[in-house]
């Protein structure tokens, strides 16, 4: 059986109206896929994007792009998308770029990023998606570690790139600027190339993608994916999200991180959907973005937790969402209030799912769980992955409610969607791959019904006296308060208890920091949380540090807190539990 057949089968399965049959068919499909030997060669752009979609639905829209700042709009069919990517591939080849060469792309969410992604897969070129927020210093590390043969940039990022290249004395073979820059080739030159291009003969284990991903310590790691691990592996993502052929799909994420490749590219194009890309500058304008979701009749909507928190504060009654069928979230589990508010206004349940840069979707609430979602749970392991919890000694956990490390068991099969390696980092590989397990670095537990519950990054767990406390549960309690928009919880150094639970709290519009509000939050948490989990410090802040994917950078908050406590510095709006006589009887 060719791999293309699995794509065809998934398209049929995702379109099934009967959820029970859909679940059974999905299980059977992935059990077969897990046992299928990979062919020696596989080129997703040739065999799936062109071999299925361009051939069978050439005039269907593949991409609808809109600029929310200018109202500019562009549309591309599957045939036009293939032609545009072929022109770019021909131009790169003419400038000496070939299979295995490294292509950095540092542009916003504009059509060229879709063309570059498709061209790189077809040409066997290693794509390095790069966030627009990178500094010259950060680029220097990346370029020095993984030298670029070619770069595609915007005028805004070209200047920083030139600074980094100049400091390294490095000259790529070609630099393309999408909107004009001295010393760079204008993208208009690409449009002069032929619209047909021969596919590269890529082996199944050839590297085609590299993400620089930061951990809690050390410099960013190079996570590399192959010609199959993302293109084929994201069948699990398409299955959990529930995208169908012909769907209008939107994923709110910025280019440069893995979720963009997940849900703006591979998952929807795996099943012949139409992707919508909404570009904007500056901070997210919630009303404009939701207005675009409504206007373009999005069927399947995926967004990170940060966005969902912002959405429920908006006036959702302004929008109809008549076409919306699926709402999904990935990054960190959502609090119940968010899920309930969104469902009230849209009629759709936000389904959480979980994965990493190193993988595709591993755990989640698929469409057949739509009526079984438990707010706060991120679902159950997907059929592509053999997921187990292990304790600190590496023993598998079988009892419900015992917290352990989320791992992928490799002794039965190695999941197709798992990354190939941390390139050039044997120490990181040894840390992540121990025995017959891949350690994700995250901790969780499962309940008696088999639902999984996220606790936090292994390094995020707070150790207070003899207790281990996951930040998510405390954050969930805090955001249930009507004044709280967002909360980030970390351990604060304490000579007696090792760490105290500290909450950084962002308030909703209309609320101001005060002693009275802090007291109310302490009392609120006392009603919900066990005594040892109650925050002992609350600090009101305007924002917290986050990754470009919207995840809270708790490691940065911890470092800030350690320095503040060493210097004896107190925040302007920082309140301590022990300073409230009203709470003394409950301390």
C-alpha cells in the first residue's frame, strides 16, 4: 500500500457523520499505519499535495489570505499554490540551492511563507522557520550553528539578518526580500520562473525541517523532522482536530514556531482543506480577528490558550459564527470558564489537545469526544502514539491520579510523528531518550476514566514543604474569579518551605490592583484549593513573559522572582498571605 492511500482513507474517516464509526475506523487506520514499513523514498509535495489534491481538486481554494490592517485579500487554488511554489523552487535551484541545503524563512504570515514551505518539501531543502521577533544576537547563534544557504525575509527582518551575517562574516548563496531591500533579490524575480518543477527524490528519513526550540536551560536545540515525520505524522493532528476535505480552516499562530507548520500547513493540506491566513501587525486585535473568522465562514478554528483567554473577554455577541463546527486549542490546557463561555456564544466546545515541536498531536479530545469533553483535561493518547506515565525511577504508572512524566514508549513501535533527533546534541538526546522511552519533559496524571490532566513542565512543578504542586491547577482556580484575565504561578524561594506558591495575576479591564482585591483572591482560592496549594503571594502585573507560541515562560518568572527575593525587592502591587490578619485562622 502506498502512503498516499492513508491520506485518502483519513479524508473519508474525518468526513464520517457517525462518531462511533469514526473512532473505530481511526483506530484501525493508525494501527495499520504504525505497522507499515516506510518506503525508501517519499515526497509529500509530489505524492499528496500534487498527486492527490492538485490532480483531483485543482480549482479548489487552497489558501485565502487577508491582511487585517489593510483589508488586502489574496486567494490561491491548489493548482496556483503548486505553480507558485514551483517558481520559487526553480529560482532557488538556479541560484545553487539543492537538496539538503538550509533555507531560513523570516517573514510574517503572508502567502510567500506557504509557497516556501511547499517548495522546500518538494525540493528536499531544509526549511528553518524563524520568528519575526528574533534579535541579531539570536540569529547569530542560529546562523553559526546551522549556516544558511538561502534566506527569505521581509524588509523589516532583512536589516537584522544583515547585521547577524556581517558579524559572522557569512554570505549565503541567495537572499530574497519579499518587499524590497538593497542588497537583496526582490521576490518579483521569482515570478519570472517556470511554473513546473521536478520533485526531488527524498528518502523517508531525509531532514526537511529544523526548529530551534528553547528549553528551560541552555541554548536552543535543533529539532529536526524528516520527509515523513511531519508530512505523514500530522495525520494524527488532522484526525484529532477533525478537519475534512473542503473545510475552511484557520489556525491563529505566527510563522516561526512548530504549531504553524502543524495547523497552518500540513494538517489541513493533508486532507484537502482550505487554509485561511490572517496577517496583522502589533498586538492581536481580538474583534478584527474574530470578525475575519466570521466573515470567511471558518469551519475549523484552532488558537492558543492566550488567544482564547482574550476572546472570552470580548463581546462575542457581535459575531454569528454560523459556519463554525470545530474549536480546538493546543499549548496548555484551558480553564473551564473559557470553554463554557465560548460554547455559550458559539455552540462549539473547545477541545484541548497536546503535542510538542518534537512530535505531532499526541494526546487530545478528538471529534468523537465532543460531547464527552471534561474541562481542564487534555483528552486521551492518540492511536499513533504509545503514551505512558513513568515515575522518577522510570517505572510505568498504572494507578489513576498518580503524577508522572509523560513519555512515549518505543518498545512496541516508534511513532512516525516523532522527531528524528536533536541535531548535534548527543547530551540532549541522552536526556530525552532513556531506555525504551522518549521523555517529553512534561508531567501529568490520568483519572479513573482514562482522561489525562496536565500538571506542568517537569521543571515548573513547585516543591513546597513536602508537597509537589502543579501550576495549572492553581492558575485555573484564579481565573475563575471574575476580575482575573490570566494568571501565571511559580515557586518563590522560601527558607522554611523551600518554595512558596506565587501567582502573577493580570486583571480584566475595569479592575485595579488593591489590597481588597488581593484579599478577595486569597479567599476565593481557599474555597477551591487544598490548603497547601493556596497562593501565599499574589502580585498584580500588566503582563507576563511568553514564548512566541503564547506559552507562559515560567522559567523566566522564576528567575525574576529569585533575583527579586535575593535583593529584598517587593513589587509595587505584591501582597503576602501572612500579612492579612483576616486570613490568619486559615494559614
